[in-house]
C-alpha cells in the first residue's frame, strides 16, 4: 500500500454532509469558527476540515484575509486548516455585501447532528447549489497531509474518472437523503472520505516541479518509496542504510533527498510517526505502555518513554492520564 493510503487509513477520517444549499439572487455568508461547528456536529472530533462542492451555478469563496476564488459546477473547495471563510454570489456586488455571519443561535438552528439541513434563499435569478460537509480527523496523524496543503484548496471534480463519479454520487445521495431514503447518511459519509482522497491526489498530480513537502515527497521515486516502507512497517527496526538499500540510493543521497523534500531526516520522521501512532493508542485504549511501545517499534519501555517525552513533553503514562482527564 502507498504512504498516502496508509496515512489516510490511520488518521481516523470521518466524513459527513450536513447542508444542502440552493441560493438565488445576491447572497453572502460567513462561516462559523470550525470549533463551534464541530461542537454542534462532531463534538468528539480532534480536527475538522470543511468543504463545499458546487453542483450547479457559480459562486465565490475566499478566506478572510484572501482574494475571492470563483467556483463553477463540479468544483470542490476545502479548507484543510479549518479557516473561517466567506461564500458569496459570483458577482462584484455580492463581494461588497456584508456577509451574514452563520454562528451562535443561527448555527444551532441550521445544523443538526446526523441530519442534512436544507438552506433555500431567494426566488428570482439563477440557482447556485452547494453541498457542504465536514471531515473529522486526528490532527497529529494527519499532519503530514495538512501541512502540505494550502489553506484554501480548489479542485475540479468534473473531468472524468473517479472524481466525476464521486461528485455525481454525492448529488444523487443528497437528493435521496431529502426523501428520507434509508442509509443515505452513511453513504454520504463514505463518499465524503473518498472525495477528500481524490482531492489530495488531484492536488499532488498538479504540483509544480521543485515543490517541497510531504505530498511532493510522495511523487519522488526514491523518497516516495522510503515513505511507503516507513508507513507500511513502522515497527520494523529501520535504519537509513536499510531504506537506502531497498530504494536504490546511497545512504547520504537518500538522507539529503528525504530531508530536502520532507523537512526532516528519515529516522526523525519515523520517530514522530511512531509516537503519533502510540499517542492514539494511549488515548483510545487501556493496553499497557510496554505493549504500545512494542507495537510501534520500541524494544524497551525506557527507549519509548524517552522518544515519547521528546515529542509530547510528557512521558506516556502522564500524557495518557492528562488525555483521559481532558477527554
């Protein structure tokens, strides 16, 4: 399995659709802070990524400190860092409107956990239809992906292949959900997760030469293979010599290439991934610390304690106790 699939499988990605918008005339909306949205819809989520899929018409989207991006039917826009943003009619007049702030009581009235709400405004003019959803994930495990993505990511989902199939499936499933067809919410959740994976693959395919970051590293023949090995077998006692021999580079060449693209040497990257996996186990289970240590690749509890404390500032037992108290 490739490294991207391994990480997507590890980050506890959970998708859902919560809003079906059909908007006419002039409109402009400011989304609520993502933590407030999460408290209503996904209170257990560590990190939430909002997304919008335009299924009909056109509109603008922008960050509060950014320029507007025009969206057309078939375009998907995601906000990987969870930034507040504005959605507005695709007109200059709408860009001058003061956005309606969807927060507080209006947020609680509009969104319901486990339900798809319908937002309809205006009667005149062409319709813009937008499916709005959210993806919950483990922030630390998702960090390799999140740090490689821009704060605002626009991807075309109508150019054929899996992406076009996912878009049409979401449109169909949203329509089915409004008619209370059983199972539609579960189908939409899975489709949202596929949508996210497809968006990342599209973005990775279009990265320009010379780009650095985790996704750029995946495209590299040697670094991508090394990442796949580390994620397929994180508990294996890897050394840089082992990785270099398997991928077909010298030890120094792989180290330099890996560090230049990923921003950290291979063994430092592996330590961070191992301790991130361990933190998830410590938080979500009551298995012994030595068992957690062994499962992520440490031969002794003492070595695991040192590595974990370097990454999290606390030894595993103390970190687990604090996580339980805050959770």
